C-alpha cells in the first residue's frame, strides 16, 4: 500500500463500521521510510512516513465519531437499536513494530546454490534443533 492510501483505507473502514454497525478491521504495513529533513512534516516532528500515517488515522476517527453521533441523535428510538452507540465505536488502532530477521540474505547465484542450501538461515539465539528445522523447511 502506498503512503497516500493508508489513512483513506482506515477512514473508509471506520466509516462503514459506523454506518452499518459492522466489525471490519484493517491491516496496514509500512516501512520506516524517513521524511525529508527539509519538509514541514519533519519540522513538525514526523520523522517517518509511518508517523504521518498514524496521525492521519487518529484524525480520521474524529469526523467518523462526530457523524455517528449526529446520525444516532437524529434517529428515532426504534432505529437506534440498529445503530452502534457512538461511544462504542472502535476508532482506535494498534501499532506493531517488527524485530530484526534471523534469516540470512539470499544470494541467487546458481553456482553456489548447493552451498546456500546447506547454510543455516537462523540467528545465534537458536539451538541446533532449530537449525535442522530451518534446513528442512528450506529444502521442502
């Protein structure tokens, strides 16, 4: 997903859930791409594109909540039973950061393919048993 579309995806998901009482989720994956040091975003404290995205998603939840409150208050009692109460809307999100990988970068040179297949792709924390499993999975 490009950096232009992630907040729109989050907003649309929150909006649909507010409109029909759904329970949709979204998953957005971003690299920690740095912002230009001369940009306004950087000067405002957004050091990565991901930082900008998190703020956009936070801001996207505000109008969803406001619209849901207006819609809820404008309906009669019977229709309100079908709508989610605005204070029950899920407009939050969680951020998970990945850890470093234990895999060794793959060299696609065919001349050393056999050597690559016999090398372990695991980090120093794993036991010899894990290395065997890694080789088994790689060869399957």
